[in-house]
C-alpha cells in the first residue's frame, strides 16, 4: 500500500504506501493542488488495501496472509520493547530479517513515552534524524493499521509492491461550462506481493 512519505521528521514517518517511497507522491500533476490531492487519495486507498484483509476490486492485504505472529497482550499495557525483539527473532527463525515497523500513530506516541525506568524522565526510545526507531528499525505510521495490531514487522526483501504505471491524472477535454466544472480522473494500477508470508510478523493482542 502493503511503507512512507519522508517529510514528517523527526516524528515517525507516514506510510503513504507499502512501497515506502511511492512514485505517485513525487510525480507532477495537472491542476495542482487538485491533481496532487487525487494522487494522495490513491496513496491512501493503497495503504488501506495493503493493511486490510480483503478489499473489493483490490489485492488482498496483510491481514489475509499466513503471517507470523507475536502475542503482545493488551496494546495499552505494552511498556517495553520485548514484543519487538520477539518479532525480530520470529522472522529470523524463518530465515528473514525485519527492516521496519508499521504502526498506528497512537501506538508510536505510546511507545515514545516509555521511560527507561520507573521515576525517570528519560525516554527509552530516542529520536534520530530520519524519525523514530524501535529496536533498531525505522518506524512508519498509518492510521489504517487495525486497532488490535501493535505493529507489523516488515522484511523489505520479501514484501513487494508493484506499480504497473505511475499515477495518471488527466483533465477532461469535454466542456463543463454548464456547471462551471472541470472533470479530472486519477488512475493507478498497483499490486502486492508477499513472497514469504511467515516472514511478515504481526504484533497484536490475540486475546
């Protein structure tokens, strides 16, 4: 939709697409900012499908695959990085390596407030130049992550997003004077590939 616009720094980065560096977020568009808004809408739709189970007229998403898992218990009670360490070892157990996390913005905020110990004001996580890192891996955020998921651990080498063609934003040549309108359409053809589903680790409340 299964990565992110890198303009939200030093905060965790927005996903903006499972490919993490979406070409449709960088291409020129007509009638800007209207055209750009249409391209962003497509990026949001791709994120939604990538993080979902099944979506009408779209590829199946992360929730539909036979992913690996780590039971975190109640998400609001997570107070350390143990689930993330467990997820990294779960991926290694199937010969993969996680390269990033995808989580909801509220979860990223929650993790950012974890202290090194009781009574301390020092946070366990430190912000770096390009955003937040958890257990050594970059964090990408998306409000499309479901409420039961703490985070998704993503192995970049085994999760792909195929963009058949860059987002096409076209202005209609037909007259629209009767209602002072200009018709615009935006189209993108995107596919997802989970090459080894078990290497994608879902950290979630399994209760």
